[in-house]
C-alpha cells in the first residue's frame, strides 16, 4: 500500500474559493476573468510580453512547433533524457526528433554535443530544464544563432527557475510549461507558452482556438485546434501562483532536509547545480552507484515500495523507446551519459505537506536498504 506518494498537489490556499467563484459565475469554459488574470500574472513572473494558457504542456510544445512552421522532413534536436512529450510533439508536426546526450553537470542537453548532430534538415533545438535545473541557455542560443536555428525551452519541470538571474520561459523565443498534477504549480491538466514576439503570439492564439480569425468571429482562415485552457483551471492557477513563494519555499526546505539526511551515504549522489543556475525544486532526485551503495537502484525502489514509499525511476531514454529507437539506431546515436543517469536515478516523494517524520522514515530506509534486502 502506498503511504507516501511521489507527488501530490497543494491546493490549500484559495483554490477552492476561486474554483467555486468560477462555478457560480457559470464561466467554466475558456472564457472568463481568471484566464486573463492567469496569463497576465504568468507573463509578468516569467518576464515575457505574453503568456498563453493551453490545455496541457504537450500541446504547448505542439503549438510552438506549429507556430515555427516545423514540417515533415525537418529535424529537431532534443535531449533523450526527458519526458516523452518533448519528442512526441516533434512527431505531431511530422518532423523527426534527433537525440543529443546530456551534460553530467546539469543533466540537461550538452551544448558541446549539439553541433555534431546538425544536418541540412535541422531546424531547431528544444532544451529541457530537467528536474527543475535550467539548461545552459547562453551556449545553446549561441549555437542556434550561428546555425540559424530556433530554440524552444521545455520548462515543464522548471517553473520560475533562474538562469544567470533570468527566469525560465524568457530564455528562448518560446518557453513552454506544464501544470499537470505533479508539477510545481498545477491545475490538474494545463500548460502555457511564454513569448515576446507579437507575430508568434497571434499565430499561437489563432491555432489554439480552432484557427478563428481574431478580427472576424466564426471565420476560420486556417486549420486550428481546440487547445484552450478553461477559466476553472485558471482559477486554480491564480490561487497557486498567489502562493508561489510559499510553495517554492516549502519544496526548497524538503530538498534541504533530504540532502542533510542523505549526506555521506556511500553511493548515493545528488542532482548537481551549475554555478549559474537557480533551479526550481521539482522532484528531489538521487542517483545510486550500485558498487558503492551495495544494491541497485531498482532494488532500492522495490524496498521503498515494500515500505509504502512510492518513487519514480528517471526517464527511460527516448532513443530506447519503440517509437524512436529504429531511427536513432540508423543515425548511430550513442548517448552514454543519458544511459548512465537513466539507469541509476530515482525521484523521491516531494510535495508540500510531507512531514519531516516522513522524510526521516524514507531516509532511514535508504540508509538501511542493504541490510533490509538480505532479510
Ligand atoms: C510534464 C512534462 C511535459 C508535458 O506536460 P503535460 O502537461 O503532461 O502534457 C512536457 N515536457 C516535460 C519535460 C515534462 O516533464
């Protein structure tokens, strides 16, 4: 039985009040005051001219690629160590994700590995700010500039993280976010794009709403989608963002407690932080070096599960998944850092109302796991 889940939303502020307000107002679809309020606030927090709410983070990536006119035959560079949505979105527009290895110092796409993956077909790069840590955006943007590529940041896991003092979502022409239930700020299912360019904004807003002409209601000059976010979801997001500092502060404390309690366990490693990064505390991660620790990552996960602690293994590298592996093999991709991290990393329970006693309980099991495994 799961006693401690890996993630759980904190809806203890004005979420209920605002949701009830939205219901009583009868504005429960994608028109209503909370939509505007959310978009304005989120843009301000990211430092961009605009934010566009959409129904999930995958759709945000899809819209970004549509707005940038990515087409069949194009290639887009993505890390292999990410959630499958990053690469799925590339496939939705008929393009091919080409995988790049990660830097062991950031766990994000390694800028020094990008140029060797470029071909005539390469159109853009989607760095992912993995587990809350920003990618090295200056280096990535520089390479993109030299080769005439666009960049979209997948900031789904890195709400309000900072790179050299600048907020995620503002580090490339388009940023995308997810507000799924396990993300730092959530409305159940939701997402957003952040950007400055008014032409891209118009395209994205038009495509989001079935392609309707913004000047002429019920006239549809292009084939669009229904990718809108509801007023009800935005009510939750407004309440979440009102408490943004408190929510992040509690998560930072959880990270600090884990680090303290798990310090000096041979074979247990932590997520590195680059000097220029101010990560946002998404899911706390550890790595397991089987030789030093004595048991494998999978065995540790099994022992934790037996004790009611849910954990999550690091992403299976996308270049090893059935939809992508054949093409990856044809390109002779080798991604040793990705493979190594994927096999040794796990995320531990990280949510606002986890008790310090629960953290001690989890860390005690991690300390004793080797002994527990021989019983
Ligand atoms: C969660 C996530 C997404 C997708 O978000 P959904 O809202 O679940 O569609 C995309 N990219 C990354 C890296 C994610 O973690």
